[in-house]
C-alpha cells in the first residue's frame, strides 16, 4: 500500500512541505506542514482512504467549500482543500499552538465553573453564527474545541457536514458514524436525516455538563448503550455531581438536553443567555424553573421543597456507605504505627498520587479537618472508610509502619471505600527518620494504582504526568500479550494512545503488535515513527527497539538487521529481536553482486537466516505460542512453484526474479534478470525448486502438527494446518488428517463470529475443490439462512457460486470494492469514482458474472454513462472512468449481451477482449489464433492457477468460433484439476460465478455431443450448486436437472 504521508507530500510538494504526523483518529490523519508560499505552519487533515472513497471528492470539496465561507472569531478557518492522487481528500487549516478541550479535561477532570461557561459561550457564539448561515456542525465534542489561552476555536465544520451528506449506508461501510455517542442528540442517535441547529445545542450542553461534572451525562459499556440513554433517559442534574454549580446553569443544560428538539432552546444564542442568567444556588429559582417543560417544572418545585426539608437532617450526620463517591478520587490518611520522630508519609504520597492525570487527591488540609487530632492513631478501618466517604473519595490509601531495628517496614494499601475491598498493596523499607525519595514514592504509588511495576518515568527527573486510564489500558495490553492475544493487545494499546498521545511505551508496543499482525501499512509506520519521536521517554532498551523498528519501517533493512541482532541478546520476550531479524532478511528486496552465486547475484537478505530467526522463537517455547510467527513462516516458506520473489539493484537500474530453491544445505533465492525468468530462460533447476518446496512443506507440517498438539484448543493452529494441507492438496480423507477435517475443528473452536464466517468460507472452498457439491450446497444454505448483514459481505463469492442474485447485487452495491474494478488512469494512478457510479458498475459486474440476460443488465451501460455525465464534468476523465468501469462487466457479459457490447472497449492487448472483438466482426480464424497463443503465456501456471472466469470466457469464445473440441479440452484442464484451484476463488464474484458457468457450459457441450456420462456428471454439480438460486437462474437450473436425469 502507498504510504499516505509520502503520497500526500509528493502531491502537495509545490505548495506545502509535509513534515510529520500530528495525530490520527477514526476519520482522519493530521500532518504538520509548512505553507511554502506564505512561510507559515499549517495543519493538513487527510480523510482515511476508505472513508474518502465513501464520501467522494465532489461531495467533499463542495461541503468543505461551504464551511470555508464561515468567518467568525471562534471558528477555525480553512485555508485550502483538494484531492490528491490515490483518492486522498484533504483540507488545510492554521496550525494552532494550544490544546484541545479534551486535553484539558483529561488533565483537570473538572473545570472552574467560570472557565466552563466562558468556553461554552464562545462555542455557542460560533454555532449560532454557523446556524444562521445554514451550517450544522453535527459533531460538537471536546476534541473539536481548541483552546488558545482563553480564546476558543471550533474545528471540523466541513468534515462533519461532508460525512453526513455521504449517507448512512456508505459511512457504515467505513465504520464511521457522524457524531460521537457521548455528545450525540437523540435525533442523531435515531439516524434522523433532518437535524438542525438544535442538535448542536444538545451536544454543546453535553460538553458543558462534562466540563462542570467531570463526566459526560451518559456513560455505558458500549456506544449502543450510550445512544439508548440519549434516546430514553433524563440527564442527571449537574448539581448532584458539583454542588456549587449555579442552578441557572443546571436548568439551562436540562432544557438544552430535552429529547424533543421543540422543547429545547431555539438557538445557541438563547442557550448561552440562559446559562449565564443569575439564579440562586440553593434551590431552583423562578428563572430556572421557568426554563423547564411543564412536567419538569412540577418535579423541580417538589424536589426543591424536599431538599429544604431534609437538609438539616443530612448535615448533622456523616455521609454513609451509599453516598456518592468518586472512584477517581483518593484520600491518603496518616499512617498507623509511625514512631515518634519518623517523617510523616501521607502528604508525600498524596503529592505523588497527584502527579497522575485522572487521579484526584483530597487536599491534605481537608483530610486533617476530618480525621485530625489525637484519635488518628486509634482509628479503625470502619472509621477510615467512613472518613474517606465523607470526603467524597472512592479510594482510600492507608498504611502501617513496623519498626525493625533502625528501619521501618511499610505496608500501604488502596481500598474501595464502597465495600472496603483491598485493591492493591505496596511495600517499602526506610530508615526511621528518612523521607522517601521521589523515585521511591513514584514506585510505591505506581504499585497502588497499577498491576505492573514498570514505571511511566524512564528517567527519575522526568516531569511526565502519566494518565492513569492510559496506563491501565497499556497494562491490559501487556497482559493480553502474555497470552499472545495480539488483537486484544492492539485494541488496548490503541486505547492507551487515544487517552494519552504522549504515551511512548504504548506507541512502541502498538507498533510491535501491528508489525506482528502483518499490518505494514501507513498506520504501522505512523505508530513506529511516533514511538521514535518519544524515545526520550523510553528506557534505554526500549529506545533501541524503537530505533530498530524505525529502520525497518523506513526500509533500511541492513540497519534494522544490525539493531535487531543486537536485541536478540537483551530482549526478555524472546520475540522482538528474533522476529525483527527475520523481517529484516525476508523483506529486503535489494540484489547485490556475488561471484559465488550461480547467477553472479544474490539477495542481500537471506531467506535461510529469516527462517532460522523465526524458528528460534518457537524452539522450546511452552504454550501459549505466538501464532503470528507460524503465519509469517507460512508466507516466507513457499509451498508451490509459482511464487516469484522480485528484487532490484540498489540504484533500481535492473530488476531480478527468483524462485525459492535448495542449494547445498540452505534455502535460498538465486536471482536472474526478471525478463529472462518470466520468459522461462536460465534459472535454478526444477530439482532444486522441488527440493525447497518439499523441505518447506515438511517443516511446516511438523511445526503445525506440534502446534495443534501443544495447543489443541487453538482455532488458529488448526486453521494454519488446514491451509498447509490445502497447499499440498491433502483436502479430504487420509490417515494423517485433511484440510477439511482441520478447518472443521477450527470452526468448532473459534468464538469470534467474524473468524467463524471466514472459516466457513474456507470450508466451502475446500468442498468445491473436492467436488463435494451437495455438501457445498448445504453449507451455503446455512450461511444464507439469515439475512446477510454488513459484516457478512465476504460471502459475496458464495452468493455468486450458488446463484443468489439478490444477495450478490445487495453486497456489491453496499461494498463495490468486492467487484475489484480497477479504476486507474493510463499512468496507473487511482481514479476518483463517484459513489453512485461505482455502485452501478459493481452491480453490473455481478449480473454479467452470472450471465443474467435481464433488462437491468442491458440498461446498466447506459445508466453508468448517464451517471458519469451527471457527476464528472471533465470529458477526458469521464472517458477514462467509462473505460475502466465498463471494461470488466461488459467482458463478462458478452455471452449474454453479444460480442458487439464490447466494440467500444479498448482491448489493450488482453486476449479475451481481442477474441471478443474478433467474434464481433466475424473473424473466427482470429478468435482461434489468439486462443492458441494463450498457453505460451501461462507456461508456469497449473490449470487451477487460471481464474475460472477466464477459463469460462475463453472456452465459450472457442465454442462460439466453432471449435468445441478446443473448448472442451480447455474446460477439462480446469474442471479436472479442481484441487489446484487458487485460494481466492470465493473472494471475487467473477471467479466464483465463472466456475459455475464453466460447469454449466461443460454439461451443455457434453449433452450436445451425446456424451451422457460427462453431461450428467457436470449437470448434477451445477444443479446442486444452484439448487437455491434465485428465479432469474431457474431456467438454467431446470435445464441442468433435465440433463442430469436424462438416460441419453
């Protein structure tokens, strides 16, 4: 995949110098850049590529243009916007030297009320101005509110508007929702498309609530739980969370958060005026009550009377065990057992606790007021818990000292004040009169807050204020890695860096888990660069890891290999160094001269060294095993003779190719000039290639069998063994097990629904490759027993294989990427395709793949052309898109529409299209001549390596040209070699449909030739696969059933 940073930098080089990533989220990546013309620093925000394809360039630029016209002191202006090659959409903003409101809330938890009101007023002013100009933000949240001292800016007006206009279906495909659950209005939660400025008023009220109360009005375990509360639950009073909050503000927030928009303030300006109104702080005054709806007004008046009636009683007692306490608030009580003359410990520990973001510590002076005096030393646990609750603390820190000679042994514990449970303990030994040093205190407090002893401070003098939530997420990630649960670890590390973008350790381990999971995209490189930028916050060893990873990410493979090699001696995981060493060797594409090599050249990276590095990780390692190492070994060790490694000289002046081979006692690649390898020129011997394949298969079989035996409950282990057995064509039966047996074991073990779906798809492919047609049909029936949802889009090939026309069309319209339409220009750059046009072309490919001669297919080319006329004004680009989008669907539809359908499509040397052009003009000899040239181009491929749709089209064209014998031989080459079919046969609808069409054609040709046995064989196969096909294919099904039951 193209590096987004590099792609963007190249595209904008004449205007902006893109420097580095500032941050990224679910929707976009932000880069720091320098405006070349004006010499100023700017922020360039780039939409996530999959999201950009959903939004579309025209819509994005149009909506950004509307936002760019907003000019207000509290709205972050837009300098520029555009689209870059590769479909990247971006806009340029001033670079703000400040922080977001989210940053401040993470640090302070609750803001002074005056500050909160000032921020809300400025945001309200910005919203009121935007609403007056017809622009609704739709995503007001602390992350979009920028603070520059006391000045406030609201960001991302255009982004939210562009996303919303893209439509809910397409955004769901990109896993993006317009709005953030914690701040989303009820109408947004209900997906109401007709939201207005009152939705922003609701969101601003949620933000104000959090600034004062320290938490959003609604919280839940999932986004759905939060949205449900927005729809049904009333927000708690802010004053219940913050007693000194003005009642006018509370009343204003309650009205702004009414469920029905008509019950809210009409404008943001009205909300601002209401929140600033003066009111009594004791009970809701007339103005506050007047601001409520009739039902709320009555409740508020009764509640006020009740509060006055019970206040005296409550004030005379301690707060009991059920009073509201904050689990993030800690109180430290004086230690028991301290001898006279010993330094007090409660205040130093309280100060050390206060270093952590997200930890609120009761002021020691308040603590002293409640528990001070001669009774402290005789305080019981119940007394301590009661005092902590009175102070509003959810956590109590209390310890005891025991004198041993001239030393003190300390035992400190953190308790849950709700039920008195002991949460964590810490121990230390001090001299009697000694005050603990800062490092000792930090270590002690760290043990009270977290389950891991690793400290957030790489250096004792560091002034980093660690985020407790971030570090706990990091701890959960490290715990997940102890079981080698990479997916769970990644999620936790991502959570950690979201909470604390400066969390160097989390960035480092996020980059490692992304590398191990096979994610070598911009996201992995971005995490790696970020970890390196923060290396001063890392330990010395972790800094070396970050340096080695950066070298690997920047493709400096020799440097990376040296660094990882050094790490193998110090790495306590036994994985980081050896895996990195393997990657440094296996990824390196550089070819260097070597007189000892048969070709005079060798790859700089050694596949043999890579193999040994990966194997070193697995040797003598007790379960659980790092499954990703097995996966990586399977990709490095080739098990078929068609895998070609391509490399180049350092200067890029020449390219080479090599098949894996066994030379002497090592696995290697012997590179030869690429052109000669492709043309089957000089190269390694067939025997050397075969020896490498045999050894690789034997090694992988031993590893995978051992893996399944040592971890029999691992679905991943059985899946890996199944993949190997499929590669060796051990598909079913056999004493040593089979691919189908192993994939079924994996299916029975997995608990993840997405993995279960993929495994079922794998089993379906294996059943097809073993010609188990009835079993394949039955499995498909179970997969489609329930309506297909968005998560089931990978069933697109299964839908095509079994003739489920409606499901296929539905998936392709929702996920046009499955159509694999290569929309690229002459220079190979991706073309920006309007979403509607892409959907129509994908649906057309689905119909064409199945050979459905219906009116919708016939009308599709005209519809696509009309859509292009509507959405793409530039004629040159329109022509490029027309050719790119119609080329494949029309090629597949020729047996249905006729060869003249492709006369306007440029063949560009593709044999199938050349044959179709020849057929359209009646040049049957040319059809046959082109066909005869095809085998030479496929001399290195097995029959199953050829995509079934090409086999079908080439055979159909030969039959149409009158050479049925050649058509039959061509079909049999694939159909009689089903076990060799590629693993992607169910990934693309054209291939899946092409296979069943090839089967139908073979049955028809055999029936026409009077070969009843062959006709019945393939007709039964087609009838089984299409047994639940939609009505459009019923004539084909009935014809196949007729042939299958025929006695002739």
